C-alpha cells in the first residue's frame, strides 16, 4: 500500500524516535519509505481489521499522528527525509516535520484527505515556507505539488534523479556527521526556538483540531458509498476521474 500509515505505524515510530533521542552516538536520522514511494498517506481501507471511524476514534487517531510529528520536530538530532514517489497526507506531514528534504524528480506532495472531506493535515510550518496564498490554494483544492514546483516553492532542499538520490543523501549525511560534536543538536534546537517564537505550538494544536473536526463532521459521501459497495480501489478511480474531467490541475 505504498507505506500507508496506520495507528500502529505511529506507535512504532514514536517508540523508535524515543529510543533514538537518548542515543548520543546517533548524529542524525534519515527517514525514507520502502520501495517506490515515501508514503501514500493514511490507510483508508475498509474491512474487519480496520477501526470503526467514530468521532472519538478520530480524536485518538489524530492525537497519535500529531504526537509523531511533534516527536520528529523535537527530536534532538536532525531528521533528513529522503522522498521518492508519492508523499501524501500524513506522509507529507512526516516529511515537512523533518529538517531537510531531498527528493527524486518523480516525487509529488499533497493532502488527498481534502478530497475525502477532511480538514487537511498539512504541517503548519508550510505557511512560512510557501506563503499563505499558495498554502490556501492547496488546502482549498487538495491538488498535488510535483517535485519541480516543490523545489521552486522551497518545500524541498534539492531535487535529483531517482538514481542519484541515495548517494546524495548519504553524502549530505556524512558531511553533517563531520561537524564538531554538539553542533547539529545545538543548531537544530536554535531553529526550533525560532519557530516556537512564531507560534508553531498553537498552530500544531489548531491543525490537529481542524483535522479531527473535518472527518468527525463529514457526512457519508459518494466516495464512502462506493468504497463500501465496490471497494476502495473503485472509489479512488471514481474520484480521480471526476477531478480529471474538470482539468483545473494536472
């Protein structure tokens, strides 16, 4: 499922980050997805093994999700996201919470949750990166941002071919590890304080609440009806064809 995130994924990520935070020998973290995509977002599948999505569940779900983002943001060590292919929804939030992002030229970013009636969970720091007008466009359309535009907007640090991505991230990581002891942790903490002074904490809380409200108050949609009757794949195909027909964004 292109590394789709579940609640268990968040629990395991938090556990890993907690352990890493106490490892002085770990200089930095590289966050990547297995295979051809970074992360397709949260698992929207239906079935007996999936939780019943009630308002109390959405509060629990997004509490887990935003706790993971805060753990990345507050991790003493820098986090470098290595992105290829889809980087969507909760996956995009993970990448944007990271300190640096290196992406392949086939990477694309966005928040499909908006097209499901959700409030969008784009990491709030984006307003300072791409500006409010562009962020407003994204949260009012749910459109994707492809790697060249993401580079132009400042969402990623560098765009490379798929064959160059691994070597480039390793090169950057080795460079960072050569800095004097304490430099990475001290300078990441300074960056974090700058964002805290601009209000990143309250904005995270507001974004979390908006995500909960968006999905808790959504009425049953044609997407969910098709999902139940024909499966999620059919619903996704239906949804994609509707927006493609309008053709406002590729």
